């Protein structure tokens, strides 16, 4: 019996300086802790995260990467709304 692959998540963090950081992972808790320890990404080493604002599940890394790129093209005011709308939509399907 083989384990099913973990889904990938696109996430948005609020950093201590008020900025937002977007990334992808297949283990959000582990990745968030890495960001908090300063071992996550260069940006979050200089701007430690306070909390996870939102996340969205994708079936594979490629689709999560495409969504990350799309999210990063949006103006700040629309980023959180895009993720929250997606989360509400996904929750309505379950």
C-alpha cells in the first residue's frame, strides 16, 4: 500500500513589518515554523511572520506554483480577498 501524496498549499503570511509574504508548501505547519525560526525564506528572515492570513489547497506543486504566480501579480488589496474567496468557495464544496 502506498501513501497518497500530500496536497500543496498556497499560503499568505502577515509579517512583523506589516508586509505580506506568499509561498507554497506541502506542510504548512512545518513551513510556518521554519519561517518563524528564520530558516524559511530570505524575506522572512528579515521580516519574521506573525501569523498565517490564509491558505488554499492544490492537488500538486505545479498548480500551487501557478496560483502563487497569479497571486503575486495582484495588488495587495486583492490578495487576501482572492485567497479568502477561494477558501470560502472550497469550504462550500465540502
